C-alpha cells in the first residue's frame, strides 16, 4: 500500500510540473476507490467515490442503481474490482451480477437463480483468484421455512468477464450464515488427513505453474460458519478447495455431524487475514471475537488461539481485516461503534488500539477498508440509512472521523463493499 501512495504522490507532482511548463499531461481524478452499499428494503445500491485525500464519499451520478432483487442480504466484490455480486435474502433465492464501469457506475448483467426456490441465501465470498463465487444458503431441496432442514453452499464458476457459469452445490451444515476463503498457501510436505477422500496422489492440490517455487503445491481453505450445528452448537466447518471445479472437500472426519470447531453461541461473520494464517469469528451473543490459527501442515485444520476470545462491543455483527493485515475492525450493532484491534502476525493475538470504540451511526452491519490506499474505513448503518466513514492511522490502527463522518444512503443498508478505482487517466492539453 505504501508503494501505491508513493506512486500517487509522484503522479500529482508530475502533473503540477507539466502544468507549469504548459505541456500535455495526464490528469488523474481524486477518486481512489468506489464504495457500494445495498439496501435490504429497496434492493437499490448506493454508489460513492472515495476522495483519496480526505476519505469523503461523493454519490456517483445516477446513484442509486436498481437491482432485480427483493431484499438483498449482502454484496461482495471480485478481486479485480470489475464486478460486484449482490446476494438475495429471505424472499429471493437469486443473486445479481453487476459490472463496475470506469466511472464507478454499475451495470446489471445477469440474475442467476439458486438451485432451490425455497433456498434462503445468507452470505457469499469470492476466492482470491476470482475463479469461484461461494454462496451459503439455508434449506436444501425439500425444505423451507415451514419445514426447516439442512443448508449448503452453491459454487459458481466465474467467467473471465465476471459473469457466472453453471453452479454446483454442496450440502453443508444446518444453518450456514458466513463464509470465507483463504489465500493459497504452500507447504513442502502437504498432507491430507486420512478421513479425506476425493483428492488424487500426491496428497495435495496441484496448480501447475501457479507456485513453481513450491513445486506447485498449494492449498486453498474454505470455512463456513454454521449457526445451528448438531445439538444446537454453532461450529466452523473447514474444507479444502478443489481448484479444478471449486468443490469443497471436508477436512474434518465427521464434518456433517458433530465435527467442526466451536463458534461460540451466536456467530455472525468470519474473516481470514491476508497471509492466510488466522481465522476470526464474531459472536453476537457473547460480545467477543473468537480466533483460530490455520494449521497448513494439516491442510487447514484449526487450532484455537491461547489468547482468544477477544472482547468486542455489544452485538458484534461484521468483521474485516485491513489490506496490510495489521488491523481488525468489528462493527457493534447495539453499541453503534467499531472496535479496532492490532493483529500480531506472530501469534494471531488481537490487541485493542487507542480509542478502539469508534462511534458510528445507529445499527452498523458490514464494515470495509478501501483497498487502494487502505486509509479509510466505512460501515453500513442499517437503522440510520447512512454510511459512516473513519480514517485509520496506518501506524496504530486507531480511527478518527473523516471531515463528513456519515453519508446518506438508501434505507436499511444491509451491507457494503469497496473496490479500487482503475487507472482511468484523462488526457488534457494545458495552455
């Protein structure tokens, strides 16, 4: 991130010199990122440009943008920032693919339907290569709200233009509510537990030239938070991703019965740090964050951190980790605050930063740190119809309000995401 900041400063300086000499220069706008917040009640998306100098949000022309969804539950972005995916909710077993224009505007491309009409989508995640979109849902075929039953994950292959291919489905847990995908990690002697089947010899996933320094062996892990596992004990279910089709291979012997790892009392969200070492889950009932270390040598099995759990505010709902992997931010729905933590990459321990209870508007749900300069954090405030903004101190992680601390949105913004603004230079001739 520091390199991007240096390059941006250099560009501004170069532009100033060009103007002084009366030459032709490429003038770049001040928009570093775009932020998109989706309304649970209208299905519309409020779109904003981020001023890289101040963090102030400005509504993009023609915002809000309509979707075909009744009550979206979440929104996620592709790693390249060219596509966002809006996921339906309790009344809509579908999702919408939206292309991100060079001006930040959104363009609807398709509205794929999940396999079962009674399905209730709950969460979504895209892997780091932008190859697969994972959508968790309640109620497999034959079940509904009137006849509750197991849930699962729908796996969509992502085409080169961001559109989605034909999905497959994996039955997972009883009530999956959150999902996260790790970055690829390599080991010299990867081994899959004897309970795992479906992968051919040698016991690792091979991606050919993707990781030549490590003999091509790399594992991607997918973790699903099941809010209502067997005996009503919420758990984290772990899987190894099959890169050829995105399929999920359980890493725990009895993952669909009593397996998995403890997820507290009422888990709501999950995040994995950018190095692929640690997993964190928010527990809304116990007002805390639960931490695990990913054990790469055992293909993604988790080990509880000795310092876990970590205290949060009232009813922690959303969680994100800044792109540097140094700080963790958690929205507290009932406290109207954001808890900020420093992340010790050696141990995974979370430490509260100075002024860690940053005040936002009422009912914060999702939280995002924009990826371009990684200096600004935003929350979707469900009860206030607004977006709150905070500037993070890159040395401490502490938050302070941006010049205009909150920005109007459509009613009931249930979630938000952010993408970087591409290098869209404008050629101008100076007099």
